[in-house]
C-alpha cells in the first residue's frame, strides 16, 4: 500500500498492473504484498496484464501463502504462474519449493528440472544444486550426485559449496570421496561456507568423525536460521530437521 494513502482513496484511484506491482513490492509485510498484488490482478483488464507482470504479481500472492504456511494454496498459485508460460525459471522453482514443503517429492523434482532447463547460464549452478538437494533428501543418491556434478560445471564462486554437498551425498551413501580433507577445508575458507555452507560443513565433519567441528558448524547454521521468516523456515524444514538430529546425536554421546 502506498504510504499515507487511505483504503478508500486507494480503491478509487485507477492504476496499471505495473503500478500495483511496485506498490506490492514496497509493502511492509508478505501479507500486505499479497493483498496489493491481488488488487492488481483483480483490477487488470485482460489486455493490460502482460505475462511477466502477471507472474510477478502472482509471486507476491504465492509468497504470502508461503509465509502463512498455507502450502496447498502456495502450490496452486505457483501452478498458475507456470500456466502463464512466462518467467519459467522463477515459476517452476517456486512450484518446486511449494511441492517440496508439501512432501510431494515427485512434483518438486519435476518442476525443479524444468527450472534448471529454463535458467540462464549464470543461474544453472544454483538450480542443478537445488535439484540435487531434492534428490538427496529423497534418498536418490546417484541421481543427486549427477545433478550436483552438472551444477558444478556452471559454478564459479559457489563451486566449493557444490563440491562439498556432492561429497556429503557420497559419504551418506557409503561411497568414498577422493580429497575429502581438501574439499572440507576449501569450503571452510570460502564465502559460500557460511549460511547453507555451514550445514554442509557440519554434515561433512560429522561423517568424517570430527564431531567437535561438526557441532560448531551445525550450531551456527541453526542459530542463523533461528529467526528465519516462516516462508524460509518452511522451505528449509528438512535441512533444519537433519541439523537438529545430528547435533542431538553428537551432544548425547
């Protein structure tokens, strides 16, 4: 909502979908952004709503549902984004996130594959890594490794993170990893070793038998996400569960 604008005046003024999108992006909370985006969608004439703008308005509605943990509704809106045929990378990745949060692994993987295919070169490493993560958590270790390996080919600054996650997948499935110490050390030195990298490092150090360093990284990951907004917490649910489970195991020994 535009600051200082009363609800009555807001309704009375005619705006373009693009103006509603700007207002939605400037709104203070996910619920406010979703409400203004719905106004833009509802008020637009068919000829005024170009597909890219429609996707971006729908995305604010999607994020509002995700923040409220309304996962079925979030998935429904993400599918509406997909049906526009625009911004395919964004639409399919958001659909994947929603279906993963719902526990529908098959749909989540299918949409993430499409997001990876639609992504520009500079985003492919992220999307293939996201695909590999879904496959990893589904227990499909060989397919996960293949997806992450493909992401590594496109990676630059995040390559140590993908190498570390691929090593995690191999170790978890009982397969050896060549140069494991150097992989973990490189990730610890890299900027991408923070944030999600702390989860990967914690799991690597745990599987390497270094429980002290594993606990340090896992606590850091959990602290970093302790105050995460609900939408982020929903999409990190499996990562948070795994980190807590391993940390509890370490602390009980």
